[in-house]
C-alpha cells in the first residue's frame, strides 16, 4: 500500500469511527441529502430488478441499503474497514441478503470482465490522484457489461459555495489530505479517453450538498428551504454550472 493510500485509509477509519459514534449521517440535513441524491441517481441510471450493481467507495452504506431491495445483486467496496463493519451491521439488521461488502483499495479488488450492469461512485473520484483515477475508469469500463452504465458524483471545482468556504473544507476534520474538487470537463475527457460513450454531465446541488457537513440543525423548515433554493438555482441555466456538486453518466 502506498504512503498516500495508507494515509487515506487511516484518515477514513478514524473519521468513520467518530461519525458512527455521533450518528453523523442520521442528522436531518444528511437524511434529506441522501434522499435527494437517490432521486437523482434513480432518474438517470437504469436500475432494474435484474441489475448487477457495483458501488465504489460505499462508506457506511446509506445508498446501498436503499438500493439493494430494487436490484438483483449489489457489491459494495470501501477502503475503510470501520465503514464496512457498520454497513454490514446495518444490512444484517434489515435482513438484506443480496449485498456483498468488501474492504480494500478500489484498484486492488479483482472483478471479472463484464460482470456488472451499473457501477457508481458517489463522492469518490475526487479522492484519487489523476493517474489513479484514469486507471480506475479503465477498470470500470472492463467491469461493465456492454451497454452498462457508470455514474459518479463529486465536488465541482467551480462551485460558488465551495469556493467561498474552500479554506474551511480543506482544514476540516472530514476532509482527507488527498482530496480535491474536480473540473467536470476534465472528468468528461477522462471518461471518453477510457472508451466510454454517451457522456453526460449534470449539476446536483448548491446548498444541500455542503451544508449538512457544516450545519447540524434538526429543523425541517431549514432543510426544506435549503433544497427549495437548490431546485430554483439548478433550474436557472446561467447559475447551474456554479453548483457545489456535479454528476456524470457514461456508457460502455
């Protein structure tokens, strides 16, 4: 394991341990954000009851626990053993039997060619160095069945709120030493260079993505207002590219 990867693993294990203890992802803002992101993912990714799905960087499994009942089989991988242990506990409590959890670096976990219909990576690509990211995208294309779909969501380097609060994010406890916001056009180029087609970029949130990390308020009125602002902002063409996060969908 490289020094950077070992550093990332140690950071993630320590951070997830604190998050599990404090029930960080159960806060109202995160519950709303997870639901928001699931609506978006389901709208642009072709999931069916027959889908074989791979999640890269699953964390404690918030999305996987929601998606597993709707697909045939789901494999979830994360670098953090702490995160996977919590995900497994929660899956067992819900009686889910079609999810396989694995610990390890994304590039070190072998996958048979054409073994998945959908592969997604939520908040993962921006943790990788450019060379690692390009290598992973090449592997993802190999792992997808012909016509299969890859979906990723990451911080937008041009995001207005992210630029305004960049210093805070870089020095916060949940920001790992190796992560950085991404330029959507650069990810589009990397996907096409890896052989993907039908590459489409969208913008997913403005306030609703960053604020749950900053604000722990349980106010339903606050979070309803936050996501109402996001809907209006994202519906305005001139403002959309200044969103905090973007997503990209591509096909093999």
